C-alpha cells in the first residue's frame, strides 16, 4: 500500500493594511498633505527670515592638487625601482608596467569616477 500524500499547501499574501489619508469620494483637497501648499507656505515665510538669499561662491577644486600629490611619489618610487633594478629584466618590466598602471588607474579614478570636490 502506497502512502497518501498530503494535499499541497496554498500560499497567499495577507491582505494589505494601510491608512487612507484621503478617503474615497472626498471632493476637497487636504491642505495638510498638499506638497504645493506647503511649498507656497515656505516661500512666503522665507523672505521674512532672510533665507531666500543664496550666496554663490566659487569653490576651488582640490582634485588637481591631490592627483599630482598621489601621482608624483608613486611614479617616482616605481621609477627608482626600475632604475636600481635595471639589471634584472623582470624587475624592470614590472616597475615600468606598474608606472603605466598607476598613471592609467589614477587618472581614471580621479577624472572619471570621482566627482569634483
């Protein structure tokens, strides 16, 4: 005699429970949750407090300075390794390829990936 399989389970999502802010059939708009009314209220109060004036300043980027501060020492140290290890071709090739990778990688990160800061 074969064992009887239990009936398959039926999985269902529970009914949604949420609070309605605007009940169906309400003709008027709720000013409590109206974004444009809140924005207009903020705009009328801003001039009184002096917050409507925005000062635009020119911010000098530090990206170029940081780029050269990272590039010169790293390339210089790899160039020193290439110069002092020039008798060994493995060291020379590794140091020269390291210089190229540092130039390409740092340039890509600083000027493409990162935003101006």
